[in-house]
C-alpha cells in the first residue's frame, strides 16, 4: 500500500510539462503546481556527480540545483527539464511526435514532477491527463492510459521512489477548464487552449460531452512568438537569448512588469 495518495492533473505539453496536485487526505501539499521544460535527454548520473563534487562524500542530490532532475529508470539515466537542455545527450521535447504522449517521454516528465512536488517516496497518484484535439480518439486515449498507468520504481536525484499511477480519464486539452468554470445556464460552451506550439478549440454540450464538429486544433502557439522574439533580438543586437529568457520577457510584458535586462557584451540593451 502506498503511504500517500494524491489527485493530479498532468499536462505533458510540448513547451512545458505541468503537474497539479490535491491531497486525498485533505492536507494540501506545500507546493501543488509545477511546470518544467518538456525536454528529456540521455544522461550520466555518475559522470555528473564526479564533475560537480567538491568533496568525495557529496551525493547526487547535493550537487544538483533546485530545478535540475536526474531520473534513473530501468538501468538508464535521464536528464529532465533544464538539465536536459544544458547538459544532456539527444535532448528533445518530441515536438510533433504523437509518441511523446504514449511513451517514455511523458513518463520521465511525470517522474520528475512527482519527485519535485511530493516529499513522500511511496505515492499513489490518481491522475487525469489530456490530449490535443487532433490526437483525441479512442485508440490514443487507450494508449496514453496504458502508458502511464502502473507501478514504477525509479530513482530521482539519488532518492529511490515507488509510484502507483491510476489514470481516471484522458480528456481533450481545455476540457477541464469547462468542467470547473462552466455556466450551467448555457447549453453549449467552448474554450480556446493556447499552448506552446498548438491552439485547441474545445466545445461541450450542457452534459459535458464534446461537440466534435466545433472542436479542432492548429499548429500555432506561444512558442512561435518566442521564436520570433529570439530571432529579432539576434538580428538587432547579435545576441542569442535562450527560450527561457524569451518567456520571461513575454510574461513581464503581458503583466505590465519591468522587462528583464538583456546584456550584449556586458552592456544592457533596451
């Protein structure tokens, strides 16, 4: 039996993967929501520990930064998130590959998020996840559920963990928003889900069933804006910023906050 049970919503997005938690015992976790870059790469845990250790007694968890994740699973080492981008081999966010939802990629993202958010090392996760509208069919839903559901033993940042995943539902991206914020007086409702690389339109009837003729998706998202910003700064100032910095700029702009300072040759640029 698992020592802790959590309800969870999992989104293995192409730009960022997100896990949202709610404790089954009513005692909410200290942090209940986390997003990380959706990159997974081949890693080398022992090599990373050796290169970063300052003293021989240091552990893997001690040399890793707060937002770095090393997953050891089935005799393989994987880097997840920022560490995958910075130091991994064959790093990928599996953009455009539908297999990202029904294979190892989404498992590694889920393991990293669970390890980052949940202090207990023996956990049962009762999970809901979603698919883009274009991939939402009976076969894909079945494959995604089969891929995530089960019992797992893995090591995250040097700590051994046991995880039981029970998948309650695989829904359309955006459908969950309508479940929680729907207007019961309306017969038909819709939501636009703007993701990193795709936009999905989901419409439901008053019973919560998808109105398929009104559901659709397009390859268009925040990531294209990020690409344009990165390229514009490169052409104007000769500086290649990271996608993470571009996201910071866009978030600050959207919330009318002070924009992050970007330096070129140690000189701030406006």
